C-alpha cells in the first residue's frame, strides 16, 4: 500500500495511507482535535462551527475520512469501520454534552434556551380548562332527561325547503308565518322556490314521520332562525327542543305529564307549569306552555296533539295512531335554570359570564 502522508484542506490525510495503523492514528488525531475544539467553544455559535467542521454531513472532517476506508484491505476494513463509528459516536456525544451544558447555563442566566428552567420548588400554576357552552350543556341535559322517557335524539337540516318548514305543517301559501319579513329566505336561483333557514324545529317531526313507521318517540334540538329584534327573551338565532310522540291511544294528558316531568327534572320540583289554549296550524288542540320564574309567567314553548291532517300528509292513518308534539325555547329554559335575566348574555362571548357555568 502507498504511504503518502499528504494532508488535504480538511486536515485529513489523503487516501492510501499505510494500512490500518495509519488509518486508526488518523482517526484518533481527528477525535482529539474535535474534543479540543468543542471544549474551547465559548458559545452556541462556536459550537455550531465545531459541529460543521467535524460532523458536517457534506464536508465535515469525519466525512472526509470515510474515503480513506476504501484504501484498507478487505480484512482491515471491518476493524477500520468500527474504529470510525466509535469515533463518530464519541464526537457526537461530546458535542451533545457541550450543547446541553450551554443550554443549562443560558437558562440559569435567564436566557431563552429550553429546558432546565424549571424550579420544582415554585408553587404550581393552575391551568384554566375550557368547558362546554351553557347552551350545549342544556342541550345535553335535555337529551338525557328525555332519553329516560324513551325519546331518541335525532337531527335535521338547518337549511330547509318550504314543504318541511310550512306546507307539511299545514302552514299554507297565504299564511302570515311565511312572510319574507318573518323568515330568512335564501335565493337559490331565479324561478326556483327559495329555501330558508328553518324557523322552527317542527320541520324534524315531518322528516322523521315521512321516513319511519309509528310508534315514535323522538326529540330534536337545534338552531332556528327568525328576524326577531334581540331583547332579553329574543334572539335572531336561537335553539328549540322539539318533542314528538306518535303512539296508539296517546292523549293530551300524556303530553302534559311528559312536559311536567321534563320541567321538574330540568328546573326542579318546585317549578310551576301552566298550559294556555292557543293555536298552531299543525296541532289540534294546541297550547302555549308557560313556566313561572321570579313571580312572573314566561312562555317557554308551544305544544298540542298532532293534527290529523299532518298525520295524513306524512302517510299515517289518523284513525290508527295519534300523537303529540311540543317545541320549547332552549335559551329560555336555560335562562330559567341558571337565573340568567337576559338571553343575549349567552352570545356575548364574555368569558367572565361563560366561565360561571
Ligand atoms: C313554535 O316554534 C312551534 N314550532 C312550537 C310547537 C311545536 C308547537 C310542536 C306545537 C307543536 P313558537 O313560535 O311559539 O312555536 O316558538 C316556541 C318557543 O321558542 C317560544 O315559546 C320561545 O320559548 C322560543 N322562541 C321563539 N322565538 C324566539 C326568539 N326570537 N328567541 C328566543 N326564543 C324564542
């Protein structure tokens, strides 16, 4: 083997050294250089320079030495290779140690380096965890109470067609409830009947009855939209809970019992509920449901026996089955439960208000 001892720009001897002993000596020299340079590094910049000089993937001195491996004989190469790998590991470990040392020193001086800045003797800081919005909590609670009576939770779309929002609910073309000033219509295309943001969750009754056979017990909670002026009991977007029961022999007495059970479970046994005769095109008879709060009666929703015309429209035989439905305002029952005087507070996104629930 040639015994040239020329040194290249990286400080490595050229290939074809005098066999394994020269190769090992070369590596040991490089290792010693690296330790010295790393030890002399005064800051992170010096350290990075040292890393590039010795461990740099493209032109590091260690990388340069790999070329010398090919000058070894086949029998020498495994030993040479192992020596090379050991050297690489040693230099990397020395580098990492120096880096950690510098990070600790920087942290102790109040520097920004990560780690080591933890003083375990300091008192802990409480993390403020988020939680569900009071309206979401209300929705879940209503679902839970109604499930105890066998009412399954179902969803329906918020963008509705006029059949489900009006016609199937016996709200004819001339009915004032369809007035554009009382609804959020969405123009889809010229000449096409406009869709709308649903104004009530009673749409879901129709969708369920169209697709399922009686008997039925469902509850549906979701957003509805009306161009109402916001005040303490109104908001243009609010939530309703819709309940529907279709069963042979169901009566108004069952409806009143279910609503009283619900009110007592949700608001407490001392809540007073009253039913006032009212009118909805899709129920007969119909009632308004009021609950007492702070010495006043507040309207919480509407209810009634499903009108036989509606049962027929969805393909049920009104001589065979009957049923009842109710729709309550979620914000209003939540306000009653939590003692909130103004439902607009639910949507002001004031964390000081929301974190109380
Ligand atoms: C209805 O929406 C009927 N679909 C209820 C119904 C269902 C009757 C099934 C019969 C059978 P009404 O428009 O009254 O009814 O609204 C029901 C409840 O929604 C009200 O009592 C009130 O609690 C709530 N509500 C109505 N408008 C608003 C509003 N702008 N902001 C907040 N809550 C409202």
